[in-house]
C-alpha cells in the first residue's frame, strides 16, 4: 500500500559542528515523505499519505521522539511530536525547495530555536 503512495524513507545525520567535527550518525532524523522525480517533497501526494508521513528523531543518548511530518500554513514543513501538548514544532528550513538526495544538506530549527545542518544519507523506497 505505501509503495503505491511513492513514499521514501529519508535519513538525515548531523553534519559537521564544533562539537562533532566529523558529523554524527547518532544525531539526526529518519522520516517518511512522498518525493517527486526531482527529490522534492510532493505536497499533493503528502495530503493523500499524511498518516504514513512519520518522523523519528534520535539524538545521542536522549530518548527517541516519534512524530509526524506536517505541512504548515504558508507552505513550510515541520516535524510535530506533541499532538496534545504545547511543544513547538521543529521546522525544516526551506524544505519545500531542497532536493532530498544523498549528499545534499538541509537545515532544521529545533524546538529551542537553534538551527542545525544535516546531510541526507539515504533515500529508500518504503
């Protein structure tokens, strides 16, 4: 069923930082989203498959967070974890214009407002 929706599982690892000069495979995200033929998130396909568009945040020794990929008013994308609470979303910076292909870089603003850069490591069919 999910294969017919064109869903991809995308893994993002933390890129080089002051604390992680070689990046980190222990800090990042895995999320599921429909991508078009150019590697961009397909908003129309997302509407049909939104229940399958999940995210897993892994951050070193912290407990993993599980949530959803959401399309916000104005066209931006974010990861939403706390369905019933008041936690802030983690916003993808210009996710709508970035191609999700291995080797590319994307940025995400965490719930504390801090921007982090990630490298796309894998993109596989679901």
